C-alpha cells in the first residue's frame, strides 16, 4: 500500500492508533476527561509525531542502516524522541511563548506517549519513504486527536448521565471506548482497507 491517500485513510480511520492498534491508551484515558485538555494533548501529539517521524526516518536511513546498527533502533528512537521534545520545549519557551503556554504540560507528556514511538517503528517496518512516513504520521496524529476529542466529549456527557455508581469513572469509560472502537471497525469495510 504505497498510495499516499490510502496511507492517510488507513492511519486516520481504518487502523486508528488508539482504537484499532490499542497504542497510546494512557493519554487516551488520562487526558480525555475534558475536551479542552484533549485538544491540547492532541495538538501536541500531531506536532511531535510529525517531527519524530522525520527525524527518526532520517536517523535510521542515514546512520543506523548504513552502519549496520539496526539493533540499536529502539534505544536510538527513544533517545531521539526524548531529545526532540526537550529541544522543541526549549525553543518554544524562548521563541513562541504563547504557543508554549498553550501546549502547557502536554508537551513533556508526549515523551512518554508510546503512540509516538509506535509511529516511528511502523514507518520503518512498512518501508515508507520520507513522504509516506510524513503522511502516515500526520494521518495517525489526526486520528489520535479525532478519537481523543470525541471520547472527551462522550466522557463529559457520561459525567452527567444517571449511571450506576459501580460503573462511574473508568468502568464506563472502558465500555464507551469499546463501543467507539466497534464503530471505527466499520471503516475497514467502507474503504476496503485492513
């Protein structure tokens, strides 16, 4: 599957990183209590995911692969993502204070988001070129923000719903997430992608 449109749709809807691959569930459940916080986290994820996809693709293809150091991929990618987040945070703090304030605590939280690392691995495993890796990262990031904002809106409504006290909080959140996941499963039949 090398068609950029299919790569985007596959990452955005069909193979959604949260609902179909079950990666990035910690921020999904932890930050999705309000639409505002979910939006902040989602924007930070899109930004860092795209940058991480570029940098790790370049590091893999220009350093690790030619030097036959592919076995260092995991450690290198983790260090690259952590360093990238720190550099972006310092740059934004000095140059774009408003954007830094808007991202707030979400930028450092990105360092521990396994969805970022998963996208970098999937780019290499799927043998994407740099353009397709970028499209995949943007599609995955947009799919992440779509799901996390949708789920935050659902959780805000669930807080107002008359629910049995034994189901309040995480139990009803897991039930709602499973139903949203089933809804996204329908996209695989719509586009004919797996």
